[in-house]
C-alpha cells in the first residue's frame, strides 16, 4: 500500500480492539468509530442467532470502515482494478481498501474476515455466513437520523435466514432506485440470492 503520511497509527503493544479504536480516534474519525461499534453489536447478535464465530464477526465489524481515514483520491491510486461503479463513485472502494488496511496495518490473516470486510457494502455471489452477517449488521447499524426504512423488512426476513435478509435489503435498493450505479458484486449477489434462496 502507499505510504500515506497523514495517517496516524496506534501503538502496537495494545489489544486489537484498542489499536482499532485509537486508529479511528487518532485520525479524527470518532463518528465512524461509533458506527462500527454499533455494527459490532449487531454482528454479535447475528453471530449468536446463526451460530457463527463471534470473535470473527466483531473484528470484521470493527474494521469494516477502517479506510475512512483515507481520501477517495488516494483510494483510487491504491486500487488495482476498478469496477465501473467504483470509477464513478470512488467511495465504493472503501470496502476493498478496508480489507487491505486490516491485512497490512492490523495483521489480519483470516481470509474469511478479510472477505467479509471486502464485500460489506455490496455483498457478492455465494457469500459466506460471515459475509452476510457483516453486510446485514452494517445496514441495521444505520448511521443516519432515525431508523432505516428497510429495517422491518430485514428483521422479518431474519426469521427465515441470512440469505432472505440480504435479498430483502438488496431488493429494497433496486425497487426504490437507490443504487445510482450498481456495483457488479451487488448485481451478482442479487441474482445468486434470487436464484438460490428466494424463489
């Protein structure tokens, strides 16, 4: 990754939770930190509900937006390959760059955690349980005023499965024309979910 001299890094002799917290706060991303804490809480509940590794869910949740410290312009320079949506909306790169930071700065070597971080905004086809938990937890931990308009649909779908919840969220986005330029991964995820689980 590029040497970005404006990024402040935490001390290494801390727990990973302390390092992550300091990384956000040292780089003036307190609001983002509060969001990822909410995502971690939602992910922990889903992990318990769906018998997934709680620790992996919490770590992935805390790191999923860690690239908030990097400018969109630098994300464009760091990224190797760009989807058409990422070229128009560089912010979409943040999921991939967050996985890169998790690997390089925080020494995360668990590929399941890295993949969940990498697709937390768009999901992808044939997602793992961890992928879906981070995807849904991110949506439920709404970082806007009020409750998310799709919350009821997702919560009802969670009574059936993670796949149903992911499908309902993506369907809501398409039905309400909220995706200005859909990323190829979210299209692939939608088709896969529709074909495999939501006939």
